[in-house]
């Protein structure tokens, strides 16, 4: 059986706020990648529930955080379609992404005026 591992490294300041997030995966070589935010969800088979880790660095801009979550929901829509063939659920998630994008774009327009 092949084994693949993903490693995360989080640098914290004195108040335990993330300053830097880096990661690497054994299947992607030894290169270290950097991120401003991570959102990890796991289905715990013993607890039959979701375990989550959400972290972002001090320098993650609010607008990028909003796009990050919209992208995440869009990726989840594709995953649910692939994993379950539930087109209705996937389409509703995609529609939510479209609504959220409109909201973010409207906010950007208001801020620029």
C-alpha cells in the first residue's frame, strides 16, 4: 500500500496568532509552499462528525478571505457532485457562490466610491 503525507507548519507570534503557514506533501516533492489561510475539515469516523481547523495569517486581507471561502464552497460543490452525484445539492452550492460573489463585488464598488 502506498502512503502519502501532508505536513503543515504554523509560525505563531507571542499571542499565538499565526504569522506564517507553510505546507508540503510527500507526493509533490520536497518543495515548501506558503499560504495565508487554511481550512481543513475531516469526518471523524469514531465521532461521526466534522472536525475542523481554520487558520489565517495576520496579513490575510479581508477581501481575499472572502474569496477564499467562496472558492472553498465552489470546490465543495464539485466534490459533492463527484462523490454523491447529487446535482441538486451541488447546484445550490454553486448558486450560493454566485450570490456571494455578487455581494463581494457590490461591497468593492461601494468601498471604491
